[in-house]
DNA sequence: ACCTGAACACCGTTCAAGT
DNA sequence: ACCTGAACACCGTTCAAGT
């Protein structure tokens, strides 16, 4: 009667497994499906699956969802329980973050996912903060910069921005983790700044200005990525995409839009933001066109002292 | 012997109250003073004061610190304990966020600060998330946009960007709280988008492009602000400013910088980022120069269909 | 010495017991 | 009906007990 919803959901799925409606290898409903179909919170859906995982009924394979576990591979020598390593911890953390967001990555959750006690993780990573640094390093290694890169400063800056953009888009939690003037001082992050400074090296601008450029450009990319990520997160949490959101607006907001106080906003409402990548290209074109203008001024003034 | 530090600190202050060294109405040391003078963590100092507050020995008056409680105001009808209101909660939350960062703003901490039980807050705000929306609204109201604003699209865009920048700089936790395509749909946030769309209204660009502009510009400002805020937070947490950080770099990083793998970064190290505001002006100038170029192209092509 | 479970000090929020 | 303390289900990490 007072059974919490997550137990109820877990019981329903368990029943389908025990009756054979779901067979070994079949995918069980994803947390997102549960959220959408049953109208419960993400936390509830996550907990329900965690119950089944703890019972050994299902296994979560990063990238391919949660499936019914194949019961003990018959007779064959069972693979030794995988040794716990820093790499496995980081890989698992990344899978959880990609699937459910950074806030789902807790030390305890990772431990459960890896089948060890929470404290075992601490023998391989110093703590939650250190794990975040490892995550950033791992992602950056996934998205290497070419050497020496294309010719010309503009092509180079476009390339490094797009590589960063792609990293952010692949891992929507990444923007939260990157800081700027205090770049996580690890080789992988330093490489990006170095590459950018290299792209700017030959330009007729004072060093201080080249540094400002090397700091603002990635901040711009990250800012845009963070905004897009907020959208992704909102979709995951509410189960409504941008278009649905605009069409199901609450009465008060609808009233405000109709009030005549926000005519331009009202004219734009419902206009689908079809293509997030177009936002990057827009911002990038404006910025680099601006830099080109600045270079023309610096050159025609015959030096770098002009504004 | 094994007495936790916060109890020790509480006992010391209690002693000064009981001996009359601190009299009713006197201010007891603030958490910040305790942190500075005793070299303990903020959490410890906060907890010490919480102990005294729970004992009824002191009361915290938001805005005026924590003072020794006047024992039952003799005979006279006691002034009604300040009524709990949504406004007081938001004001307190903002003060805590400004002083210690958003992560210090917990429902329980606010309740303690206001001298009520945690659950009392829920009669005025729906929960932690709703409180964050209220915080955003309150900050935006602090930074109104002029009507009708200066003439010319460029002056208008510079103004709205600088107003946002100032809000972010005043409250470094704000960038974390703002999303973009799903603008917190409250009038205060809508007003900014409306104002920006208005500034762009007369330009010879397709509506979709004006919308992209109205989304990328604030994302850029926010991205830069988030980066600067990361620096602020790092300073608070490590007690090292940017310059100190560079000069006390760990051995491994110093080795990397000296390794010759990052020549441009090495050349720039220690160069002080004197002026954060210059970063905004840099990014803003590049972007708006770029937009100016785009407009020239659109105009000379005689329409808005050109790239 | 190496490993990790128990425990501590938090958190947001539900629920039911108090007035 | 209104208000809020107790309790639940989390969290990261310290510490000391186990091997």
C-alpha cells in the first residue's frame, strides 16, 4: 500500500523477467522510457533499475542500455572478476555521466556499478574532485588535435573550436567541468591552449591580446555548449523537447506572451531551434570575422599599437 | 581530547558569554572571523555558531551578524519574531551564495540562518529548485534594462551584454543558474531576450538569424562570466590568486612547462590576467565587429539571402 | 601493509504527528 | 487547517578494524 513507487516499478519489471516476457539479453525499459511512460521522476526510475541490478537480474552495459542478465554462462570457466583499476572507474563514470548526467556520478553509485564497496574506489582515485579531473583528461584524449593542423590562423582556430565543440556535444556534462584561467593543469588541457597560442603566434598583435584571444575563444565555445547542454538536461529531466515545451507552456507564461509586453519573443515562440551546431557556426563566424577586421586595422596601421 | 573542533570553539564562546565578557546584544565572532583567526574550515565555524544558536545563547540576525541573545525581554510584550517570508528566504540565500558560493546554500543552512526548522521554508518556497528560480529573478530585478535604451543596434547590444556581465560579476554563482533555449520562463528573463530581439528588429537579416544572434550573444557573455567565476571560486577554495597559483605550480607541471612541449604556454606563464573586464570587451568587440561585417554583406547584396 | 565496512556529518524532501 | 519534527534515502569521506 505504502510501497514506494520505485519498488512497484521494479516489481513490475521483475515479473516480466520471471514470466519470460523479457528474456536474457532483452533490453528492459530505459530510465527515460519509464519517466515518459509512467510519469515518474528520473530519480525514481533510476532507483527502480538499481534494485534489479542489485538483485543481479539485469546488467547495465554502458552504451547499450540495461538488459536482462544471462544466467551464469554454463560450465565454462567464468572470467575472473575484473580487477578494479583507475581506468575502469573512469570508464564507468563516463558512461554514467553520459547516460544520466554528472549529478548521477556519485562515489557510491560507481562502487555499486562496479560491484565493490564505496571505499575501494579510494584506493585508485583520491576522491570525487580527482575523479572529475580524470574525466576531463579522458575526454580530451578522445578528441586529439592534429599536428600541425591546417594552414592559416583562421582554419586553425575553426578547427580547435570545432574539436572542443564536438567534445562538449558528445559529453554534455563536460562544460561544467572546464575552467579557464586556472585550466586544469594537465597536459591534455595545456595542449589545447598551446595549440591555440601557436595558431595565433604569427599575428601582428601584442602578446597580451593574443592571450586574451586564446582565453575568450574557448570560453565562447564552452558557453554555447553549456547552454545547449542545459537544454539536453532539461529534456532528460522533463521528458519534453524544446518544441513540446513551447507548445505546453503554462497558462501564466502564455498570458505573458499574449500580453503584448513581449512582442518580439511572442513572434519567435515555437520557432524550432532545429540545429544547435548552427549556433556554434554563427558565433564562430562573427568572432573570427571580427578578428579579421582587427588584423586589417593592425596591419594598415603598420603595427600593433592601434586599438 | 577527541572533542571535535567545532564543539571546542562553541565552548570557548559560551564561556565568554557566561562570564559576561560578551553581553546581551554584543556580536559574537562571525564565521568568517573564526575562519581567519583560528584557521578552521567555514563548515566548522558555521557549526560552532549553530550549536550556540540551538542552545538559545545567540541569535543570528541576517545582515547584522550573530549576537548574544537578550534573555526574555523583561515583562514588555515581546516583539513578534520576524515573520518568515519568501523575501527573507531569498535575501538570506543570496547573502550566503555571495559569501560562500551556491553550494553553501542548502535548505538546512538557510533554515538555521533564519532560526526556523528546515521544513518551515517549504511553506514559502516549493523546494531547492524553485528557490534557484527566485534567486535568478531577484538578481535580474537588481539589474534593470533602460527603456528605450541608446540609439543604434550596436550600442544596444553592448549595453545589454554589459548589464548581464555586471550581474554575473556581482553574483559569481549566477552563470551556473542561467540556461538558454529554455530560459527560465519568468518575466525578468524574458525581458532580456525581448530587449535583445528588439535591438535586432530593424536589421536586414532573416528572423532565424536574428534569433541565433539573440541566443549566442548572451551565451558568450555567460560563458566568459562562468570562466571568470571559476577563477573566483578557485581563489576562495585554495586561498591562492591567479598569480600565486602560477608561481607555486607543482613540480610536475613546472617540468611540463619546461619540457619544451608547450613553448607558447611557457612564454605566457605568470603573465597576470590583470583585468577580467577586458576579456568581455575583447570578445564583445570581435563579435560585434563580425556582426557589422555580416550586415555590410547583407546590405551590399541587397537582401538577406546572402550567406 | 593493504583493504574496506562502519560511522560521521551532511543533503533534500516525504510524511505524519502535533497544534 | 496549518505548521513542522522525525524519518527516509541519499551524499563524500574519515577512521579504525579487519585480513
